[in-house]
C-alpha cells in the first residue's frame, strides 16, 4: 500500500464512473474510455481501457512501453493479435465472452472486432497506460529515413502513407474505401479458437 497518499484527505477517491471518462471516440459504436491514476487517485499499479467496437473495427497496431496488457472479452467477439519478438511470429487468438489474451510489456499488438457490439476490457499493470501507435510511427518517421533504410522509393512511400492520420486509435477511417485495403481475415488465417476447459 502506498504511503505517499493521505487516505484521510477529502480529495482521496475510492470510486469512479468510467462511462464519463472518454479517451477516444470514432463514433457512438467505436470508442474507448479510460481509468488511470488521474481519474482515481488511489490506484497504484493498475489501469484500464474500456473498449467498444463494431464489426471489422480495429484498435490499431501499437505497443505499451510501460505495461503488460490483459485483454478480456465482455461481449461480442474479437481477434487479438500480437507479434512475438522472440519467434518473429504473429500470434492471433479469437476470443468471446469470458476469454482473455495476455500481451507482455512492449509487444506489438492489435484487436479487431469480428461482430457488432463487441466490448473489451484492457487491464494494465501500470497506473497510466502509455502507448506508441502505428499511425504515429508511419506519419512521423521522416520519409527519407524510411526510403534510405529499407530501399523504398520515397515518393511511393509518401503516397502510400498519405491517408494515415496521426493517433488513429480505432480504424478504419470513416472515409476509407474498401478497395484501398485488404480484408483482415487474409492477414491472420491461423487465429486460435478457444474451447471450454474440461475436467
């Protein structure tokens, strides 16, 4: 228990309504609420994101440099994918209510809803989840550095990344045309489906 917090102070908070703590909103069916130490000052090494997604919406590829993440499915269904940096393989898991996927600290990952009304809870072992987003990496890494490092035509790279908006959080964009992107299932054909445990 923390000794730096005065538990007798009238400003000490023990309860909070996450419904009134928006973090990101794409629309009324795709949004993220947050709970961290800024919202509830008695929290120590725990925080969460309350995630709502409609079918085919994705929490963009990202990683948390300060926390591991446990993704719990409350309702609906989702594919949770993570890049194992030791095997260099993408692991994909299809989860439904009551199932979880654990993502170690700083592992690249993303979640995509496979049905409407999907509700996920992302739980972190840090008082505030920090994040580095794929959209920010794509948008802010200088194009000449990408071209030089990976032998890519710089103009083609600029054209390919022009539609990327910084801090996307939930994709695809509302104005995204289906012809400009691949269907997600082709990217993760080996999602693991969980089966009930038997005794």
